[in-house]
C-alpha cells in the first residue's frame, strides 16, 4: 500500500514538473515574442474556411489557437472595427453607423494600438484597419493609435469605378461579380496588392530594437468581388453548393429582414429586376456570387501566405480575424446587416510562439482581442476591465488566455456567450434598413449566442437619449443550432423552448443594461 501511494505521488510530481516546463517554455517564448501582427480581413465569414480550401489560413489555424465560435458585436464595418480596437461595445461607443468619432462624441477611450504605442512599441497600419472617414476622425485615429500616418492604397479610389468587364453589354460596368486581369486595372494593380507590398517592405527594411505592432487590413472579399480571374479556377462552380433555405423563412419577423441594397445596386444585379424587398436571387446567380466570393477569399489567402512568409513567426504573435461575416443567400439574404450567425461569426486565430495548437468552441467576442493581446504581450497597463460602461478608460471584453493555457472547465463552457446588436429604422424593410443613420434608428435588435442557441429581441430604441424600451418588443427570434445551423426555423413560440427563451431573455436584458 505504501509503495502504491509513493508511486502515485511520484506520478503527480512528474506531471506537475512537465506542466511547469510547458509553462516555462511558453513564458520564455512569449517574452521574446514582442512583435504583434494583427490581420483583419473585410467581410470574411467563418464558414468560408470550411467551404473552401484556404491553405495559408488553414496552416495558421493548425499551428495556433482557433476560436470556432467568435462573434462580431455588430455586422457593419465601422461599428465592428471601432469595437474591436477600443474593446468597447457599440452601445458604449454610441456608434451604429459611420458618422461619429468616439473621442469627440463619447469619451477619450484608448485603443489597442494606442496602448502598445504608449508601452514603447512602434505601431503601423496598412490598409483598412479603422473604417476610414468620420468614424476614425478622417485619420484612422492618427496620431493617437499610430506612430506614422496609416497607409492606404492609391488604387483604392477606383473601388467603385467602372472597371469590370461586362459580357452582357460589352462595356466596363460597376458589377458585383468582377474577375479581372490585373494588368488592365488602373495603375495595373489592386489595393490589396499594394497593401501587401508595403507591409512586406516594412518587415524587410525595418532594423530596430523596438518591438512593433503591425496591423494589415485586406479589403477582399468585400464587394465588389474584384479579384484576379485565375482564382475562379480554385472554385469550380459545379462544386458550389446553394443554401438549403434560399428564401425568407415564414416565422422570421419582418424587422429582422434587410433588403441588401448595396448588392441590388450593382449593374449586373440591377438588370435582374429582383422585387423589393423580399425578392430572391435567381439560382444561377446565387451560385455565381458564391463562387466569386470564395475566389476572392482564395485571393486574399494567397496574400496572407506571402505576408507571413516575410514574418519571423518565432518572434511574432499573429492574430487573424474579420470585422464580420456575410450572408450568401441563406434565408434569402445577402451581405451583412443582421444578427444571423453567417453575418456575425468570423475566424479568430492566435498564433503564439511556444503555445500549443488548440481548437476552442466556447462562444467568444471580438472585443476580447484587446485584453488578450495585452496579456499575451505582457504589457503593464492601467486600463482595467469595465465594472460598468460609464468608465472612460477600460475595456469590456475578457482575456482569452484561460482558453489558451489549459482545458476550460465545464462551468466556463456552460456560461459562455457572445452579445451582438443591429439597428433598424422601422419594423418593415425600407431603403435605409441596411445601414440606418443614427437619427433614423428607432429599433435595436439585441442578440445573445450561447454554444447551442441564438436568441434575439428587437426593441424600441431612442437614438437621441440612447435608451432602450424592453417593454416594447417588435420581434423575437430563437434558433437551436443543434437542429437548425442555418437559423431558418424560428422556434420562440414553441412551448418546449419556453424555459430556454425565458432564461436567455433575462440574461440578454441583464447584460445589455449594465
């Protein structure tokens, strides 16, 4: 008996020693891994990684920690990017469109690159990191966030120009589907190629002892779907699968629907005369759009591979994500502008030298990137986690390090959830339902995603006082992802889900009234 106990004690000591060695190796690697590379891809939904072979993203995920249930806070560029970079929710920033700058309209919140800059890093921005325009003070928040003026590709001025060869008219058009020959484009280049080359030049030419925080934002697969035509060969159209439910679900509240006007207004789609607001994309065009979206994603994957080939991965923490997803005909919807999984669920990959690869399936949020990177880099910062949203210097996300370091216990998995939201001007879809300006917002859809369920309440919202009326409910949605991964069957009226609905409604209200 004594021998057995002794052997067991030795076993515990050995296991504990191995654990200490692993932690020590991670800490040593993390100590020298000062540099940060933050890659953000515009409009890349998570499903694309499983639908298309993207070798460079797959390789990064295979060697890193991938969060398979990561969600944006709002499926629109400016609100999502500002949330990621400040670690604050759209309600805290009071930004749901493109037309306010938080430092002027709310408070002087610090940003993620700003914290690194103030901690001794040189910070650089290439491409679309902040959304350009008023929402980042027409400067991408320079000089607060960046050591030098952010780089934008000169050819970006042609993003909505008539540069697409149109077989129907024989003329150049503003098409949605736009495979091209790069040599025929203005300047014989594309914005993402210019962004890539300038970012690579920094890594090649920079010779300094200070650590760097480099953010690289690629534009594709954001529409128009303009990419080198050879990438269509990566996605044969016969391999493209249509959505299983390509029309408006009967039980979907009208407030949840959006008419995807930016898609309808493209010259090639405009000719189809799809009825407003509930018309369905023709089957042939559904396949062609999906093929082009996948081809544009394959194009960006190649650029990411070229970028990473010029980075010392032994000394660099790499984060790859997207600002939000994109609907590809699921439930009859295209683009983003919703609280559906396809619009909110994005890739989130951390490559940390010395840290073992891992898949995490607990729901997390993009505002979690802020505190996670600060902890990974070992920065000493005075910015705390928010105890309430009125503090001017804090972040609302949580560090994801507990998920990375070790197994997450059952309690964490059960209680994990992600919060998102989307504004509407009215219950019925209208021309500004996709992207209502602040003054037109009358309704806010608040959504909570657990590992199994998505629950959404659309309530009255005062965009002058920024108040919520939870007593005025204008639409409710509940989806069971075990039975309905495409969220086509709204079950909130079914009696068997009564307790789940009540529990999620209470949790949603508590979390959004802090």
